[in-house]
C-alpha cells in the first residue's frame, strides 16, 4: 500500500514542478539498485524496466514478462505492460503517445539519492529515445526525487517511530550492561543480540552499527567497536539505529562512568553535556519550513564554539528515511563537499537528525543525536530527547 501512496504523491509533485514525465529506468536492480525504485516497486526487477509517472496522473510500468504480476499486484499503476524479447516497442510507443516536453530521469551531480540511473542505462536510454527524436529531452529528476523522499506521509512516520522506539529500548537495556572492564565490542554484541531477537536489522553497516566509543582518543565516528575497555571517569557514547518495516532510526546517547566516590559527573563533563543540550534545542527551535539548512547549522555550531569548544567537523544533521542518511536537504555548513544541500529550503514532513558534538579533554566525546520532524510551523521531536547524562 505504501508504494501506491508514494506513486500518487509523485503525481502531485510532477504537477507542482511543471514536469511532464518522470521515468525510472532500471535493470537487475538487485545488483545495481536505484534508490527511487523502493517507492515504485516493492521488489527488485530483472530485465530492462521503465516506471513512468506523468503530471496528468497517468502511470505505467513496462517490465519483463516474469516481473509483471508482482508489479501489477501493487495496484499502483494504471497499466503494467510485459514484454518478452525487447522493451523497445512498448516503451517507445507509449512515449510517442505521451509526447512529453521534458523527461525527468534519475541522474544528479549534487544528490546521491537522485543519481540511480547508471551510465550504461543512460546510454541505452539515449539510444532508444534517439529513434523517436526525444534524446535531448532528458532532465534531472533531483527535485522530484528529493520531494518524494523528504515529504514523509503519515504511514512513513509511523514506521520511523517504530524504529525509534526500539532504538530507545535498546539504549535503556544496554545501560544495565555497561560497566568498567567491558569492551566496546562486548557492548555492541549485546545490542546486536537484542536487535536480532526482535527480527530487525541495523540501519547501516552492522560492523559500525552500533558504533561504541569509550574514553578519549577514540575515532569518534564512522568506526566499528574495538577491544578498548570501559574505564571509570570516562565518557562513553554510542551511535545506533535499526530498520523497521524498511524505515530507519539513527540516534546517539552519551553515558558517564562514575569513579569511586562520585555521585555525579565532574563539572567539565556536565558543562559539555549542557552545551550539547542547548545546541540541540536551539537548533530545533530554529528549524522550520522555508529556512535553509546552513542557517540551522550555524545556530548550533555557534553555541558550541562560543562555549569554548572546537567546532564539530561535520554537518549538524541529515535526513532519515529508508536510509539512515536520506534526502537532499542538509542541516550543514556551507562547505564545498556538501554542494547545494545546505542551501535547500526546509519543508514540512522532512525528518532530520540533530547531532552536535564536542570533546572533553581526558574524558571523551559528548554527543547526542535526536530525531525531529518538520511541521507547518517548526519541528517536533520524534525521539524522546536525552536530557540528563546516563550515569553508570
């Protein structure tokens, strides 16, 4: 049912942007998947396949014979056409009938989620279109794909909430497992076991999900757990997410390991934690439709820097959806590597992480990663925000 919902949503997006036709052109999608295909089909396809949605509301899928019934069962397309020997005749015949001025296809220099058309398939497509004089009518589908992924429906949000609730449950349970002498690998294994018992999978590479970092001088991010042991007086943080009914969570929590005689964290750790809380909440309040991502990033980043810490070497937050890193718009600084992502306008329905970080010398990295959804007038937490250090 979700495919049908997203296909219908795509019709309105095409009309909004004034694009006649959106074409997703794939083959052997299990080998070379197009990120957009999950919204158009609930399974992989084998042979050359074309999924066509128009601004006028017409939809058609042209697939190999053995893929027809699977696609037809979705109930998302006006017509599903099957072929045996070649896609050429049914594909070109339909395009001639449509006679679109522009055909949006999935290539993009600035957004990986809209760049699913392989170079080989692009060449095949141009050769086919040359036979009917449409080879120069191709444009990037980036705006269409971005809008479709970013504007979460109620059904999508419910799935994401399911992923978040389970992630929070694991954080609660692992707090009772952490103790001095446990290794990062042992802590990660405990969390992975809970995930597997629930029949879920990690939101990203399981070798780095969860990522567990204890004490100073750790990799800090995007690195797998090690044999490093938990020590008293150190900060421990972890990054974890699961995939629930195809949708992801991505969250981080910070713990402090009490030393003998301590009943609370030392002042420098508490200061770092309070700075992170202030940074996150200030960013959430600044996040609303119409602003640009770099503006929100600057709010959080300035709080960290003005408190005397080095600025964090990454964007404040990314979108989450079917992937842990999803969508185009980014809450990030105006750095070259982010291209146009920080300049994209924020829209209602986008789901973002907010994840500033700072280092407390001799203690470790303090960071929290919350998930929020953009509403008509602001942003609301989807996760239950961490408001206190978790003391071990």
